[in-house]
C-alpha cells in the first residue's frame, strides 16, 4: 500500500489538474455571461467498461481485472468558430493485480483548441498530462496536434473520416510506452474511422497505425533497460496497428438539448514493435502475445 505522503502527492497533482480545467472554464463561463450572443457551451462524457486497458500507442497496461474508463469535459464554441475544450479522463482497475496498489490506475487532464482550416478540415492542439494513481510513473506532459478531415456531404450515410495525430512527449522522466525515451520524443498516429449510419444505428471501424523514432519505443538509456530489468529489443519505427468494430445507437427517450447513446465495441491490436511486446510481458505477468483483443460497452452523453 502507498503511504500517506504518496497519497497526498497524488491528491495534490489531481487537484492541480482539476484546477486547470476549472480555471479555463471559469474564464470561459465569464466570457459567455459577458457576451452570450454567438457563444455556445457544451458538455460531453463517456463511461465504459472493458476487459483490458491498452493505450492508443499500443502499451498493454492492464489485463487482470476489468477496466472502467470515465471521460468528461466542456467545449466552448466562439462566434469565430474556434472551439476550446477541457476535461479529465480516469482509468479504474477493479480486480487489479500485477503490482498495482489501488483501483485508481491513471488520471489525465487536458485543455485544447480546435479550428476549421477549411469547411471539412479541422486542426487542433491539446495539452495532456498523464498522472499515475499508482505512482508507477512520473507525470508525463504531452502536446498533441491533430488534423481531421470530414468527408462526405452533410447527413451522408457513409463517411471515412481520416485523421493524423502528432503526439509530442515533451517533458517527462518516464516513457509513455514504458521502455522508450523518457521525454523529448514523439510518435505519429495515422488513422480513419469509417462509419455507416442506418435506421438509428451507427457502425464504425476505428483503425490506426503508429510510427515514430526507434528510440520512442525502446531506448538504451531508459531506466528499466539501463537497470537490466527489461532487455532492449531490436524494435523498429512502427508501434501498433489496430482495427475494431463499434456499434452505437441513441437513447431516443432523452429529449431537449441533451442526448446519449449506448455502444458495444471490440478492438484488435497487433503489437508490431518488439519493445511493446516486452513492455506487455513486464506489466502483465510475462504475457508475450503480440496480438491483443479488447471488448467493452459504454454510454456516451452530451448537451
């Protein structure tokens, strides 16, 4: 179990994250009250239950016990079309094992902005900070740049929705993929979310592949590798390839300005990089399986 000082340290970091989110939207709310015409304030959230926690970069964090993931936040839309967003994301690991010390596995907070470059092309930037509820890693401070293209006409039944993300881990003493370079590095995510909507049901296939410097995935100066706890693998520039199937439907009984939908999802991950396989084994009792499958169900809502 963590001692009191460790818990207090985590609580202070969590409080700072919440304060950053509340500060941004305290300013936003003030601006909205001062000049409400043309401004819109929206909220969003998502609660899901899955069998395992795998990060978008292919790190298999937990495979023992369930994982409950909670996302929530606010979006301010300005008259100029620029949107500001902030929120939090929490991963809970009931039935945890493999060295975890409590149910709160991870807490993240983010603030960001998005703007349309063209009617169909959106650019965004976000500051994201990862905080370990286990004190398993040092705080990881990251900036993520995104480009999203909205293909198809308004109301089209089928769209592809391609996107690209540049994830810059600019300040950390830990690696976001466990065995890679500890700060001052990056990776790129290239993907698409093909979606088809019919009779109130949306079927989508979230798919992406990640690529970055070899040292992002495995670095000889990484603490775990330098101490000889995990051998460095040959690796490559590619990280993970993944595709999935998600089926969602709205809850039609919710009326007014709010809305919600329920969904089921399955996501298949293929760990291309040998260092990701070694990371999975280190965190999950020696499991070296290069392929991993996550299933889950959840509720999304917004106003």
